[in-house]
C-alpha cells in the first residue's frame, strides 16, 4: 500500500489547457539536424511559463542545439519553467547537442528550482565524440537537471553518447534531500563517460545523481557496449527511495551512495 501511494503521488499531475508545438507558428523549429532549434524551443517554453504551465509536444525529427540560453555561471541550453511537460513521439523525437558545447546543462531551470515537470518519450544525443571532456576539467553535461526539484517525472527517455559526469541530476551536492517526489522510470541510457570513444579525460560519472525525499527509480536500462572503468549507474542520497528492476551493464559500479531511510 505504501508503494502504491508513492506511485500515485509521483504519476498524478495537473492537466493544462495550453499546448505548444515548437515546429509550428510562431516558433518554426526545423527538426532537420542542420539548424539551431534552441530559440524556437525556448520561446515555446517561455510562452508556457507565461500561461502558468502547459505541454510542449515535439514531433518526429532531429532537433539540433548549438547555442545556450544562459552562458554564465551555468551554460544552460533550455531554461525549464515550472508546471510543464515536454513530450515527444518516442526515439523518433531526437534532441541532439551540437559540437563543442563545453560544460552545458541541456534542460535546467535558470533559477535553480524546478517544480511539477514531466519529461517523456524523446531521445537526447549528447554527441559525445564531438563534446569530449577536456584535460583537467570536470564537465557535468547533464541531459535533465535541477539543484532543487519537486514533483518531477522522467518517463521513457533515451540518452546516448553522454560524455559528461551526469545524465539525470537532482541535488546540490549536500548528500541529503534537496527535493521531493522524483520519478525516473523506463529510461534507456547507453554509451556514457569513458565508454564514449576518445573520452579519456573524464574522472567521474554517475548516470543518475539523486538527492531526494520520496523517489522512484525503476525499470530503467543502463547499457555500455564498451566497458566503463569508472562509471556508476546511480548515486543516490535521501529518504524513502525505491530502486527496483533496473538493468545495469558495462558499468564499473551499479549503485553508490545510500538512502538514509528505507
């Protein structure tokens, strides 16, 4: 019963009337893997923020991101507002990071706090061979991240060729709960860290880094075709964490860290 209540708390979310398609007017993202689609997506997200929330639906295509919304102190490609859903049509909806993007966070709130957001049914290609870790640096290169996060769902998201230290990251580095009610389910992660060809300068990697109270990490597949000698599948800190039915292969360590309760 307790597990069922947690699942319901994670998956029930408000329904917003506002829906935007970044390929349509007035945004006109191309999805052709040739033009920078960042501004179209950011304008669509900004309109949802103005409306108080809503759903961004991205159709099939390869959407390229070669610029950032914020350059400093964190290089954020897409600023994610509260109360939004970003939903694609499966792996056919591809978000590709352009070459030479440096220490980027792909989807992250500039304010540092994200509430009530859902990410589902799309693929992120970190283009790792063209975004290798430079010598003597530690770049996170997250796909989805927020220092403080509440009521977050990541469902059926694929991430490949991720050359940084994280893929999904929620926490401040305090090793204690900094957010609540985070769900990561049915995701597929492959070719991360030193499994990316030529990514020899990376020093550390946790595909999922989580500091939370009440979280579910379940039914995910972490698969490196080339064996990683330093990557861990998950680093988890917090209270009331459920981790179950995940497949982890080609990693140095499946899980590090520990929940303080349960």
